[in-house]
């Protein structure tokens, strides 16, 4: 359990923009920041960060909250785990008892796998430096490759002993469960025997974007060709290789700073670049580039340079990745290294300045690269040439921005000696086919939905949908103006009592003996009565950093709304600039509107009951309901008359 004082300090220190910028590239827009949402795929930024309010809000997918909520959502952590994460980031000491084995077992599966992976990294690193076999085999290999000790430490490299189950035995002796060792892929279990997956391999830990170890890559040092040279962790609850780029955790700040990401193939390529002083580099780890990996890069920069070695077969297999990059709207350049060189060897052969200069002078646009690659060895065959042109045009058609697309068409026309109009015609054909395919797909999905749709009417989703707009407005005003003076009231003993906005709202609702339909709103309303009433107390912040995650999220979401002044706040034909200026009319009207909504809801319920009663069989019940309806109509009339007229002067 983290004490409230520490929680408060974490919230005070974890400035929202600073936290979010670890994961999203933000650009200032007025008093706020804007960027691409990390929680859904978007091409136009709708993700807003408000330093003044201490919250984030995406107007595309609807997610919002404070710094802790962001870490919870992004890293899939619990509330307490997110607090620990931020405490570590800002070097805030948390006094907690060390977790017992029982507590570890009680953690959810995902966190248990994270814990096992963290232990494995520390174990492999310890073996590399402190065990004779680790030093003589693993550390010797890294040094033979010219990798410095500071890079070994930075990437937490390690070594797994050449034994059947040395690591597994050590982990289980420390209390880690075989279940999670197996689920992370660290241990392979078959019937009655177990063995270490990465035995006799140097280890490359794979970190998520927050720096937590989620998987491993292992390279064998044996010459047996029957053994796979590289072996990666299998897919698991915490590791999906299509979403991860090796080195992104170590590179993200530099990528943002340089506005550029270098993409290489393997682990050692990344290490070599870092050793040369270039840190804005990530690796696809030998797998085909995926859309999710590209979107991960796009969160930090729109510019990417792919660095290939001289292997033609590998380049042709990877060229699909360029099309995916174009489709995501990134600016892509390609560097083809000299024959026989790879990023690892090439980076180790020169300084950072020399390497950067070489890349800048030799990188080419994707059209030049793809054209030269595809036209190679075609012997000017017209059929083959036509196929190449079609392939390049297809790539250009994937570029989402029309202006950028037109620039590439012009370049392609000049390079391939084809009229621009012909290229535009080809792109129109491609776009038309894509549109038709999309329409057909949507039509198929619609037919499936109609076939699967229930034949009976939908059942009401519950009371939490009733009066939502009115209740939300009441809570919004309560959060913003709880302790603001609304009016003064003279009591029987002639003393004067100040009635605040919060007092008025709570008293009006309690007088009717109502409970808000939305349970989160009701929690906020009830708790507000126990909060300090002085004007210095920040009610918004209290609920924004609330330990109840739902309360915190709802508060942040309400405060992030783009509220627009309504015509009802007109004063003598002119718009009033601030809600604060019209609280005397604003607050009563909001309360009356809520009462009106509740009355109409009661009328609807009574009418439904009356429709179920046969007057001839039960005239008494029918007459009682009719009388209730008449009373409600009278209340509705009074409320309607007061609506737009009532104002409080203080």
C-alpha cells in the first residue's frame, strides 16, 4: 500500500505533458499540446494534452485522464503499478514491504510474466559478468564483436549457461513459478522434462516502450548448422513481435529530438549505431515490417530512413515494408550499403559524424531506389518494364496526401519517361478498385450483421442511461465552481450564511430525495459534501487524481470537453464571456433542467403503467396513476415557468 502523501507527491511531480512525451510526439497549440493518439490509429491529430488541467483527452477514441491514467492505459498497468512506474521515473522513494511469494502469485498473469522476465534479464546479465562460462564465452563474444562495456550495460545484454535447465532451476529456487516461466517462453516443458529455451546463447533483452523487459532474443555461439542462429521468445500475453521494435525504448527521445528514425535489421546493428554515437535507430529484428511497428515510429517522427545491406534477395523481400510506410503517411528514404557490408560492420568502421554524413549523402528517395532495384537485369524488356511501372505507381497510390502524391508522380514521370496523365489514370484505376472493394466488404459485413441481428426488441441498457446529459452538466458545474459563492442567506437569528454552488446543488437534489442515475456522478456528488469549503481548495484536482480510477477518468473526461457557451447565457442580446459571471442564473437553470428531466421520466413511467391497466378491471389503480400524472404536470408547468426566468442575486 502506498501512503496518500506519496501518492500526492507523485501526482504533483508527474506533469502530464512530460509523461505523455515519453510515448507521443507533442506539438504546442496555444496553451495545450496536440499529437497522434497512441490508443487508436489516426492520421489527423485529435489527442490533446492540457498542462493547466493536468489531463489528456482524445476526441477520436474518447480516452482521457491524468498522468497515472495515461500510464495505466498505455502500459496496461494497475493503479498502484502505474504509481510505482511514475515514482521510479521521477526518483520518488516509496516505502513498501518487499513482496512475498504469496503476493507475487496473487498478481495477475500479465504482471507475473513481467516479473519473471525482469528476473531473467538480471540473471542473464549476472551470468555474463560473474560466471566463468559467461565471461569466457558470452562476454568474450561481445568484445570480439567490438561492443563496449557501456553498450553492454545500456542494453542489459546477458548470457544463458550451456546446461539443460540451469536458469529454470535457479528461477524456481527463487520462488518463480514454472507456469510463468513456460508462458514467457523462457522454459520449454514436455511431459516430465524441462529445459532452458536460450541455453548456450548470448541474450538480447527486448524492452517495451516503457523500458520493461517483455521478451528475449538469443544468438547461439555454436557452429552446428542444425541449430538456429537466432532464437526469439514466442508470442505471449506480454510480447507481440509485430508491435515491438528492438531499441525503441533507448531511441525514442533521440528520434523525437532529431525528427528522424533509422531502421535496421538486427540487434547488433542497433548496438553498433549506438556505439558510433547515433541513438535514433531501431530494428525490426529480422521480421517483416508491420503496420503496428510503423505506427509506433510515427508517434515520434514522420521521417524514416531504412538501411539495407547489399543482399538483393533480402532487399526484395523487405520492399513491401516501404509500401506500408508510405501508406501510413511517413516520409521514407532508403540507404543501400556497399556490397558485403551490413549496418553493424559499417557503423563500426567510422565515427558518428562520418556515418551520418555518409547516410545523408547516399540515401535516396524510395522511387529511385525501387525503380533501380526492379529494373535491374530486365534487359529493357517492355513487358517487364510495364510491370515495374505498375508496381511503382501502386506504391505511389498508397501515399495519403494528394500533394505529396503529385510530387512523386512528377518524379516518376521523369524517371521512367512516362506521361504524367497516364500515371494519374493508373492511380485513379487503383483508387476506384480500392473503393469498390471497400464498398463490397462493407456490404458483406452489413449483410452478416443483419442476419445475426436479434429478432426481438433490444432491452433497455439500464438506469445509467437516464438523464445523462443533465447529470453530466450538474457534475461539470460542481467540479468547476463548487466553492464559489452563489448567494447569501439570512437565518432566523439574523446571521448571514454564504451558500456556495456546491451547497445549492446538493441541497436541491437531496430535498427531492433523489440519487443520480450514474453511480460515478453520485459518488462525486456525495464526496463533494465532505470536502473543504474554502475557495483555495481545488475540487477539480481532487477528483482528477482520485484513487478511484472511474472517478478520475470521468472527471478528466468532463473537464476536457470542448464546452461552448449556449444562447441561454445571453445578456441583453450580447454573449457573456464567462460562466463565472452568470452563476446566479446558470446554476438554478441547470438544476431546473435536471428536475424537468426527472419529472418527464416519471411521467413516461406512469404513462407506461397506465397502458398496462384495464380501467374496467382496476379503476382505482388507474385513477391513482392519473392523479399522479396531473400532479406531475403541475410541477412541470411551474418548472417550465421558472426556466429562463429564475436568477439568484448575491
